[in-house]
C-alpha cells in the first residue's frame, strides 16, 4: 500500500518537475540511518535519493496543508 502511494507520488512529482526552468539545490543534514534508508528506498523505487527526498517533503507538506511550489 505505501509502496503504491510512493510510486504514484514519485511519478507525479517527476511530471511536475519536468517543466521547471530552474531547480534550486538544497542541502539537508540528516542522520546516518536516515541517509542509508533514503539510499535504499531510492534503489527500490528506481529513483535518485534527491527525488525520494523531494517526494517525502511533498507528502509531508500535503499532510500539513502546505504548498511549497506556490509563492507565499
């Protein structure tokens, strides 16, 4: 169930980002276990760690009712 949601979110995020003119790099500090899990999840889903991190941020923002892709 969670894997299906992750793949749907990842595919939707890829479609939205395909047309963006600029992607701004962002550095995040995370724990070693988090970084390792991010690597594993990205391998499982055939994505990059950056894509999976953006997907996680997107899902978290949706749950909070935030839209970080629109201007404040």
